[in-house]
C-alpha cells in the first residue's frame, strides 16, 4: 500500500464497498461513490483527499480483473489497473469526518490486505467501520429494497442496535474485514441490500438508494440524494415494463408482492412506525 498523506480527521467513520462478489447490481460500489460525491455539502468529490492506494500486483489476479485501457480527448492511451483507494473526507457540518474505501475485491492475500487497511484505520483513529454489500434475493422490485444491518459479535450488535449476524457459508473481503475489526476491538457494522434476482442487470440505482438511506438512518445524518431518487424510479419503471412482457415473470412478481406485504404487515410495530415517521420528517426537512 502506498500512503500519500495522513490527514487530520475528527472521530472518522470508515465506510467500505468493493465491486465483485458482494456488489450485486453495482449497488454497494454505487452507494460508496454517491457518498464520496455527496457527503460533503459542496457536492464536490474533489474535496476528498486520496490517503492511500493498494499496489495492484500484490493483491489482484489480472486474468480475473483485467486492467482497462482508456483513451482521453487527446487520443493518449493509458492503462488503469484494478486497485483499492482510500479517501479522507472532512464534513464539518457533521459530528464525524469520514474515511471512504472503494475498490475491486482483491483476488489474493486477504489477510494482508485487511491488516494493511486496519493498520491505516488505527493511524487515522477510526471509531467505527461500516461495510456495504448487495446480494440477489427473492424480493419484488415494486417494494422498498430491504437493507439488513448486522454485527459480528453479540455485544457489538446489541450496543449498536443491529442484529447479530448468523450467516454461515462462503464469505468475501467484507466478511474478512469484519472479522479483523472484531479481533482488534473496532466496532463494525455490515449493511446488505437484497436485490430482486430477476432484475439483476447493473446498475441498480434503487438498491444504491436503499443503502444510502440505510447509512443515513444508522448514523442519523442527512446525505444529499441528487438525482438518485429519480434514477431509482426510472429503474423500477423499466423493470416493470420488462415484467409485463413476460406472463410468468409478472405472476412471479405478484406472488412476491403478496408475500412481502403479508410479512411486513405481520411484523410491523409501533416502534417501527415511529422510526419511519422520524425518517420521513428528517428527509422532508432537508429537501
């Protein structure tokens, strides 16, 4: 990892997302990009400071994640290597500054990759790590996309007000980062969006919006949405048109809607209604 500078940040929160296995519909990487461009009130990603960048040859298999050639307006060619970059972002209008981690899931040496990231987190005095991911699920595209928040240890989950993760099975770099945080005593929360598996074409702005809203709700902050809400509605309309053209898909969507509505009606509580009202009022006041 090449470290360019260590900025002074106030009680920074690290948020990480990676393209690849944990990024269905490019929702998580899209949400991180949106935060990079909109957490600062100026809405200018140039305000973000590049803190560090991983050396591509140390962590990536270029036959899996191939370098990309680009040509600029002057017809000059350049090679862009798969990597992960860490940015610092000062947000004086909020209680915390941010460290934003965006990259391609590494192909190898995950322990070293995680150790380097968390060493940097220690140097920056990061107080909390939030990882974002997206997966395919049995969910209707016409309903709000659910985002689950979980912690890797019962004590952490209880203290931060999220569910304890009960997942068993294959994991990605997000799971390794979460495990590394737990071993170092760093609070870590994982946010996962569930996308309709029949509408998995990338990108999925509705899932991106759901993750951005989840970050807002968890941190109790406001994030400018720009035209993300409009993009999400356009995506939903396009998927609806696709579903209407196939009778089997249309019937399947209706069944998912009925199942989703029945489950939500059964699980709804007064506390949940109050939380939804608080979210609505906060976003109305900021719009």
